[in-house]
């Protein structure tokens, strides 16, 4: 496997883990009132359907990104999502516990669709039009999110810098999306250095913005 494919795969997995914490919370909340056996089924089937739906949504996003200037718009929006990840406190999702298996599965899938927009956009930008990478990345990262969510959340609480790393991944993906905008390709080809400079500058600006907002003393 070529290094570019491996790099894209690692970025997709990183995006899923960074943005997937809420999904693990939703699964836990939606299935907490079920008996243990049904709870395991709800997690298995709900997550499986959520993966299928997310792959389909990402495929649609990949198609839409071929529309002129949508990669540029998507890149700018992803920069906003990266900044939001750093500067806004996470809110607990309002998910009611379900008493039936089918209801819990529906809740998990629907919540994933509603809350998964940032994931879909970021993954579409990182996949370079390769839907197979999207599917493989989700298959690897979703089990990590489900079974390792508590560990991931504790690590992020203990080491806040991990959130900055996640935001940096999103910023890098955003810059790559903008650089891949076909209508601006002539401009970017005239300045080859932008291929290297723009991702670095975008990462720096996002992290600096987030750090400045999270540390008011640094503004003095």
C-alpha cells in the first residue's frame, strides 16, 4: 500500500476518534435501560447501521464536493469546525434511554446522522474520493470509539493537548480540501510552495486561535 493511502487512512481514523466521542455517549445513553443481552445487540446493530449510513452519506458528500467551489466552502467550514472543537465546551447530548431494542437502534442511528455532519465532511475531504478508504477507516475506528471511549475521554481530560492535535488534523484536512479545489488549481500551480505552506499556516492559525481563546491571560 502506498504511503499516501496509509496517510489518508491514518487521518480518517484520527478524525473519527477525535470527533467520535459523542457517538459513544449516545450509544451508552440510548441502551442503558435495556437488559444486558439486548444492550449488546443494540450496540452491535445500531453501530453497524450507523457505519453503513455514514459511508453512504460520505459517498454523497464526495459527489457534492465535485460541484465548483464546494471544496473551497467545505474547507473553510472544516476550519470553523476545528476552531469550534477547541473553543466550545462539549454539551451532553439530550438522548432518552430506550426500553426496546428497536427503539434503541433507531435512536443510535438517528443521533449519529444528526451529530455526524462534521465527521462526514472531514472524512470526505481526507479520503481523496476513495470510498474504500472511508469504509476501512470507519471499520477500524468505530470499535476503538465504542470500546475505548472512556479511555479516550479520560486521556483528553488529562492531556488537553490531544484536543489540539485533533484540531490540527482537521485544519490540515481543510487546507488539503481547499488546495484540491479545481477552479483554483491554476492559481495554486503558479505557487508550488502553497502545497506545503498552506497546511502548516492553517494548522498554526487554528491552534493559535484556540489557545488564545482558551487562555485569556495570553491576550494581555
